């Protein structure tokens, strides 16, 4: 490995000879100069890993040298060294994106610490994170194999996400693969947990029931509506918990997190079922029975979620919430911009519901567009693409405006998605739905051990297409494939993000309450 090269710029460089010898003994190459003009020539002709720059020099000052250096080499780390402790100088240097700031006289250990922080930080963080996960691996494995309740599953999932995000900083591919295997194992056990408990939850057969799509708003949102402040509920379609965690730091610039909750999406984990359940406070079969005019079945034409606003209005009425509300669905940039312009008017309402559809469109685009597949070819890249979109979206501007006005804000979603890998063969008639993670219809043919089957949909309050209809759900990272044209189908859909079935990523999803700073 090449030695790291330092440029030290100081008009009294001769007095720093002991420091330079110390660094050379530590294995660094140190070049020196006593003026800013020569320093600029040196960095133009020789790649440096880091620059130590004196702030007070005759001729071209340290600040002037820094500005030119950052213009030409914006990613070069520069450590500013000065005798002055004046706040304005510190602010000017920090505003120029310095890597560190040291006050003279500096001792060798200060210099060494700054070097390690700036040159070896990624490596040290990577090694420490890898070591910590290795220690946590066995404990997590023992928990996963234990008899967990829903709260313990939430804790395990949060820990897995934490390690997944932390290990992105690691260069150790093998430790990431171990984590992926542990997540897969967790999803296998989680699927059994859902199979064993889902019926009892939906039918109220047990006392300890998690927050579910159809109970979420009554339990969490409705109590907030007594506040004199306007409340905004923003539902980002298909937002996984890990995606929430990567956009969280940006949102925290304007907000404090009051509560970071995970709730469970109902099955199937798709918009038609989960979001309608959320906005109605009812399970899908109950919607079909109570409000048949607002339920569009699998076999019917038209958008399956065109009556969310009406369902939500009925929901509020049933619980005596006489509120001034608005409901906006953002399906493209134009609608987002129009909503942004209309926000001052919405501040007069008690409650504003915004459904933002980008992440779901990203998931579908990744399946259908080669360029998006390449941009988001793994979980980390998929999160990165979500973050990049959010940073430049109208949604961020909307959230910032809400924060500036001091309104209440809730961010949630309707379901998540999972990256699929393993095909499961299924046969059905031409009326069988097309979703890759669940199937409903009659005369479905499959291997029972490979799916979660619900022979009578009414058992879990799902509608029936006909008398003999049943539902089957994929588990972990499986996806349904038809035997006809099997290889093409499998190759096309493998490694895409899908939803509708049973996985931690699809079912355990965020509900976040925020307060403006």
C-alpha cells in the first residue's frame, strides 16, 4: 500500500521540523512550503492525501489559499492551523469546508489524531462496525430462533436495519453476506410467526395485538386531532423502514422525532388492501360489505384506490371527528408543485392528508426500466436512490414549509417491499391476479409448504372473487412464477422489489410523529 502524502504549509515551517520527523517516523511522506502560492502549485502537480495549512501567512493568506485550493480540488481534505481563536476566522474557515481546525501551538499527537480522523476514519469505522456486528451476530441469532412476540420482532428488525446501514461503511464483503444470510433466516422465522398469529390478530382472539393497518389511525392519529394546531399526515407509498432511516437525518434538520413506531401492514401488503384498510379503519371484506360503492375488486376495471378520501371521511364520522380536512394524492411532479403553492391555504384546516407516490413508482420503474435497475442494483443503492430523490423533491420543500409553520406532522406508509430472489411455481386460471407476491382465485395449484394459504378469505376478512376463491402468499424473498415461459419470467423478475406477501420489509413499516424545532 502506498504511503499517505501530506503537504504542510506554514511561513514558519522550519520551526516545525520535530513534528515533521515525528510524522515521517509514523510512515507518512511530508512535503513542506512556507507560502500559499507555492502550495497551490504543489497540489496542482502532486496528488496529496491531506494539507495542513497555516491561517496567518504573509502574501497569500491561509483563507485565500484555502478558497483557491477548494475551487480546484474540492475533495482534498484541508486542516486549518491558526494562532487566532477569533470566532469569525473559525466561521470563515469552517464555511470553506475544512476537514479540521487546530489552534497553535499544536503537539504531535494532535496532528496524528487529525490524520487518523480524516485519512483512516472510514477504515477504523469499518473495522469497528464489523467487529461489533460479529459480537452481536450470535445474540441476534439466538433471539431470532426464540419465541418472539410482535414487539420483540420489531426490536430485532430495527437492529438488523441498524447493522445493515452501519455495515454500508464496511469494505468487508463477507460480513455483509453474513448479515444478508441472517436477514434471510429472520424472514423465514418471521413468516412462521405470521402464519401462527395473523388469524388470531385479525379476529381478536388474543389480547396482545400489534398496531395493524386498519387500527393505526384510530390509535395513533385520532388522539392528536384534538390539538389546536393543524396536523399533516403524509403517507409515502411503499416506504420501507430502512428508507425512512436514510431520509430521517434530513428531516431532523427542521424537526424533532417524537416517536418512531413500527406497525404491521395487513395482508396482502399492497395498496389496494393495506391503504384502503388504513383510511377506512376496516378490513377489506368489511369495506366491501359496508361501502360496496367504494370497493373495487381484483376482477374489476379501474384504479383500486380511487375512494380513499371518501372512506376516510366515513371513518372520521364514525368516531365523531367533525373536522375541516383536505386530501391530496401526488402522482407526479406537477401535482407536487401545485400542492406546495397551496400549502398556505391548507394551514387553515384541522387535518391535511397527503399521499405521495414516488417510492412506489421507483419500485415499479426498477422492474421495468434497465437504467433504474442499474442505478439501484442492490439494497444500498435502492436506499441511496430514494435519498437522492427526497433531497431534490417537492416533498422535502413541503415538509420544510410545514416545519416553518409549526404544524403537527406525521409520516407513514401503507406497505414496504422486498427484493425477490427465489421462484415458486403456481398455476391458476386466466382470472388469477398478476401480483408476484400473492395470488387469489379458484383452482390455484401450488406446493402448500412453500406458501401461506388462506382457503377461506373471510377467515382474515378478505373479499372473495367467487365461492371457491382462496389466497396464497409468498414468504421471505420468494416470488410466484408460472411454468409457461418459466426461465424468461424468472430472469426478468429476480432481484426486483415486489410487495404483497410476507416479509419483515413488507409488513413492518414506519409511523413517525414529528415536532417542528
